[in-house]
C-alpha cells in the first residue's frame, strides 16, 4: 500500500498570498517616493505603503516558511 502524504496546510497558501500582496504594496510604496501623486494625498509623507507592504511581506514569508510542505 502506498504511503500517504499529509495534506498541505491552508496557512501555506495564505502565506503565499500575503507575500505576493506585500511585495506589490511595498513596490508601489517605494515607487511613490520619487513619483508623488498630484494633487498630494493627505498624510502621504508617512509613506504607509512601505510599512504596510513590509509587514505583509514579513508575515507572508513567515507563514510560507513555517507551514511549507515537506517531503
């Protein structure tokens, strides 16, 4: 009888999604430093996209690595 592999955790896929979204938001936040929007957006000087993208990217990498499928 063949050996059954354990199922892949849903947290692995959530980690992949968070990593992808975090990378996109971080890239957009970094892009807006040399290319500010016109007219200026309220609180644009805080560059929240960089912080939010970095947080999502770090969280996604954590979940992806912690729950990655092992053979």
